[in-house]
C-alpha cells in the first residue's frame, strides 16, 4: 500500500502533465512560450514536469490568464506540494510508536 501511494504521488502528476501537454499543446505554449521566444520554449515545461510537477501544473492552469494576485498563491501551493513530496518522511523517526524502517 505504501509503495503504491508513493508511486502515485511521484508519477501521477508527471504522467498527467505529459498527457495534458500532448492533449492541449497550445495551452502549454501560451503558458511558457512568452518566456522563450525561440523554438526551445519546451525546455522549461519539460524540466518542470520532471523536477517540480505540481508547480508546473499549477502554473499552466493560472498563467494563460496572467499571473496576478492570488494566482501566485496557487503556484506557491504547488511548490509546497512538490517540496512535501520530496521531504515527506523526514520526521517519522520522531513519532512515538512509529514502527516503520
């Protein structure tokens, strides 16, 4: 069960992002194409999908309308989700009665 949940957390947003990118490439171009005017615009979303998938997905959701006000909050929530997925088991040894190894 634990391994299945870990697989879902680590691969779920990456697989979803890759499928969404193939399904709606113009939305991704609209979100990331403004950064890089040349033909290499796809580097940022590709790195984002592999390194910070939740942040990238949140950015693609809010960026086409322009990032203002609470839009940055959604991107920050995505970043917190990414950071917590990488460091989620840091304090488990301190929990009384925890039997995991």
